[in-house]
C-alpha cells in the first residue's frame, strides 16, 4: 500500500513538473481565424504569417499579447588616450624638508 502511494505521489510530482516547465511562448504575429482556419499566434514575422495564410482566408495581425524582449544597450567603447598620457611615468614628489 505504501509503495502505491509513493508511486502515485512521484507520478503526480513529475506530471506537475512537466506542466509547469512548459512555458507559453507568445509570438509577434497571429493568423486570425476565418470560416476555414483556426487562429494561431505562432509567427515570428509578418511574412511567415502571410505564407501560411496563402490559400486560406485568414488575416495576419500583430499579437496584442506579445511583449518584445528588453534591449540591453551595449556599453560604450573605451576612450583611447593620447600617446602623451599612455606610457608617461608619474614623477615622485620630493619629500618635504625635515
């Protein structure tokens, strides 16, 4: 009996883990349904959507639920120093008279 309960819990945990690991992906373009098609928002580009819509009477539209990933700006390149500042050693200051 204990073995069956443990197995049921293990199977339940695995099934729950699989369902939660699968993320819903939103794409930028949707093929809106018509009388002959089923709507789907699975297109990366408008051209992809139009190719899928050819021969069907569906319409391609922007996905209202799509949120574009944030763009992280690149750091500016380092400013080159003039040759006068690059290899010049700093002079030591003289010790004050004692």
